[in-house]
C-alpha cells in the first residue's frame, strides 16, 4: 500500500487559469445547440409544425446529455472525432446534425462568425422576457460558460486568429483527414517570453486546466489502486502525465501519479526520481505563510517522504534500505507526536522484520482501532491471521480472528478489505487441505458485487480477485479440465496484464500447471523449461520442482542432492511447515524407490507429526498413502488397507485426481496382494476381493486419464494385465495389452 502525502495549500491556493481551446469551443457549440432545441420546445405547441413537434428531447436524452457533458467538462481535451463518438448515442439525430452543421459553419465563415457566436452564449444565462434562463449561472455548465467568456474576452485579435487556425486543424482532423504543414508550423511557433500576448498564446496551447488536471490525477490514482485494468495503459498514462506537467508545472501531485505508473512496470529509476520530485515540490511553501506553518509543513512532508521512500524500497525488495528510511520516518513522527504516521510505519515495520512480529501486529491493531484507522486495523487482523496460520494454533481460533476483520469491513463499508478477507479465507482452507471450500470461497469472491456508484460503478479488482482466479485455474487443472483452467488464466491475464503488480500470481500458476501436465505426459524438455520459469518467480519452489523432474526422469542421485540442500536451507531460514512437508514427502518417495525403507520410514513419521501439529489434513492424507505404499513393499498389505480406509473419503472430497488415482491404485494392489498371501485363494471371499481390486484399479485409471498421466495409466494397465493373467482370463488380458499399446492414441 502506498501512502501519499496530503496536498498542501501551496498548490491549491494558486488561481487556476482557464484557456479557450478548439475542444472547448466545440463544447460551447454543443451546449448552445442543445439549449436551442430546448428553448424551441418551450414555445406554444400550436405554432409548431408536425416535424418540429417530434424534435424534442425526452427525459432520458436530457439526463444522458447532462451526465455526458459533465464528464466532458471535467476531462482533458480530446479530438473532434472522439467527441462525436461520445455524444452521438446520447443526442437526438437532428440535434447531432445541427451540431455538426454549426461546427462546419464556424470553420467555413471565418473569425468574425466565431466571435459573434461566442458572444451570443451570454443569452443562455440571462432572463429574456417572457422566458426564463435556460442555464443557471451557478451551475456547472453555467460556470463553464462564464469562464470561457471571460477567457475569450482577454484574448487579443492576434491570439483569436491563432485560435481560429487551431480550430481549422481540429475540425479538419475529423473530416478532411489532412493537415496543412505550414499551418502546423505556424501554430507550434514559440514566441518570445518578453511579449505578454505571445506568452498568453503559449498558454492557449494547454489542453487541460488545473481543475481538469486535478480531476484526472485523482481519477487515475484511484483506478490504479482499485482496478488497474480500468486505468490508462502505462504508456498512454505517461503521455498524459507529460502533457499535464508541461501545462501545469505547479501541480506536484502529477509527480506522484507518475511514481505510481512507474511502479506498475517496475521501473526503479523512474519511480525513485518521481517520488523525489513529488516531495521536493511539496516542500515549496509560499513566502507569505507564517514561519510556524512553514516549519510544520516541512516536518510533515519530511516524515511522509521518508515513509514513502521506505515503502518504495520495500516494494523492490530492498529490505535494509527500507528499514533505514522507516526508522527515520518513525523518529520524525515521534518528535511531533504524529500517531497516524507512526501507525502506518508500524504496519510496514512488522512486514519487514521477523522479530517480535506477532507483538508488533497486535499493538498496531489496538492503536489503529483507538485512532479510528479501521482500514489499517483490518489489514493488521488479516496479517495476524496469516501469521498464526503458520503456527500450531487451532484453525477454529484463526477463523474466529478473521471474522473480526469481516465485522470491521462490513461496519465501515470497506469493500476492498472484504475481498482480501474472503481470498485469505479461501487460502486458509486450501492450506488446511479443504480444496472444495477453497474453491467455494474463491467463487464467492468472484460473484461479490464490489462496484461503487461514487466511483462510476467500477468494480474493485485487486489481489484477492487474482488469487481467486488462480485457485480456480489450479483446481480445474487438478481435475483434468485444462480448457477451463486456461479460460480462468485468460481472464486473469486480461484483468492483470504482465505489467500489473499482481501478474506474477497467475503467471506462476500457469507455469505450475504446464509443468505438471508436461511431467504427467513425460515431456521432459517442456517440463525443464517451465521449471526454470518457476524458479524466476519462486526459487525454493523452482528447486523443489527441479528435484521432482529429476526423480521422474530417474536421476535419483542428483534429485537427492537438491532435496538435501532444501532441507538445510529450511533450518537456516523460516520456511513454512507446508513446504517442509512437501520436501520430506518427495524425499521419502525417492528413498522408497531406491529402495531404502529404513531411511524413508523416519521421514514419513516426521511428516505425520508435522501434519498433525500444524493441522495439514490434505498433506496428512498424502502421507498416509506413502506410509501404506511402504507397508505394501514390506509385505503388510492389510495394515496398508487400514490406513487407506482412513483417508479415502477425504481424498475423494478434497484430493487431486492424481492423489485419488494413487490411492485407488494402491488400494487395489493391497487387496490383490492380501488375496495372494491368503491360504484360501479360491474362496468366494477372495474372488470378491479380486473383483473389488480390479474395480478400484479402473477408478484409478479414470482419474489418471482425466489428467492425462500417461506413465501412471501404463502402470495401472500393466498391473491389470498381470492380474487377468493370474486369474487365467486371457481375453481380458489381451484387451488390456492392446489398450496399453494404444494408450497414447487414446489420449490424443
């Protein structure tokens, strides 16, 4: 989160100067033509002709026109072609035609017509008998007309001539599509600064007033925080920023908008320079201010500058520089007893430090609630929830803590925090191994209506939405529905382009899905390429995937070396129990393949203890499968069946198709081996067990087929052929053998 400093009175106290431009002349013409139709409709209907009576604006057209005109006045200038595309759907066809004809008339008949036409705009504000004024002087449109009349009165004839030339080029760009090169050079000439009129001409080239610039900055800054996809692209936004800085150099907030835009594309130098420029301009205080006000403003600017510098370094991963700047912000804030700045500094302090983290978060929550900083308090509760999820705390207490954040979000209508709370809840369910609930809450977040009428009904699309789409994509991929998984990632890519702050979430998920798919289909080269991409986003995850790839390729020695390095790194730095258990699972599977059951069994026992301590039910079920497989290899199939019975239902509800297939296949092997070990092999009970084993292997085959795990399917088919041959069912054995040979054609 970026905390911008509050604007000082230095920029707001400066008077905003209005400029007459071709675009504003078009808006004046639009208002005049619309009011002419409205004035004509107020005359006696008995004196009107039939075609004139039908030319009236209905209530919807009036409403749409005023809403559209308000946006056009607030936004910077645009070309005529774009203006026509905007107003054409909201105007009566005859009014639109009258507007175009009036512009053409002004373009064709010279300067005097424009001067006479603008003077007639004053009649819209006065009260000619017997009609009342069509536009109130104090309304938005009335103020706009009055400002334009005053600005036009200040222009000399020379400036009016140049304005008329610009209007020619402005009109021709939309209709003639050709420009006079000499005209362009004449309009772009830069007159001497000493001449007052020439400097006025230079100001007339500005396409946005100060109010329009401030509105544009506030609008784009809000969009970058709530819905980045609705904001301008980084290149277009930077072009607009250059125009605003050229025409309104006194507005220092534009530097902060440029800083936010640089953060989008991870441009370090540009972001740093713009942040410095923002606070350098912010500390400029008019000389007429009192000395106490000057010192207070400088102190306030300096502490928020240090805080924003700390945030900037934290976003780029510079931990030491961020802590240094943060300590400076804390010291300056303590000197003036600025509790708000201290709370924001504390929020970033517990993100950057690893010592006494829980105590710092609890202090932040308590003080933020006391000061009424509910957004910061909700952030702290969610951070504490995430921290406690990595400890042996009971899941019930963690979800109860998260409910406090939900209550605050609802009480204070914090839609953005409500979305992040739901995404965190979905992540917690996935962490504890309940993928069905994770999918449910992800769908709840995507169906949640987060639009705000005060912000133009723009939906809040932040990190939570990207995480929800990631969860959907991973869940679809685990079920073998790769088409739906791709569609979810396409939506995430559209909402969060590659330059977006949260784009790494769906990019990493895309790479993981491609890696597992390539691994199942034994496409080693593609799996190796995606593994390198995973390592770019997450080095530890990339190393684990590399060890997994080497294990599947049969390079057990090199895979074991990587796993040992990962285990050693877990002791040196804080690694979550979830990741640690995954490392032990892969290494135990590797040792069982060697086979080295004596070393594999202690690892699995450690896994069981870790999963029970940290309540990782999903990984606990997978560990049971590995323990049951080890018991089968040791000649204890009945004990393996007892373990599989404990996790079979949970795997069917929350496990991946790969884990379900492994569980069913192992269950079938345990049943068949228990029959082979029994003394009554030809009894009816033994035959039922064999049939049940074949049925379970068929379920495993369907699960592996859904995710296109070719090697696992071949293993199941090979085992089925062996069982049919053991039972003397040669026809069924030959069918399985034929399917084994054509399995790859079956999946294409």
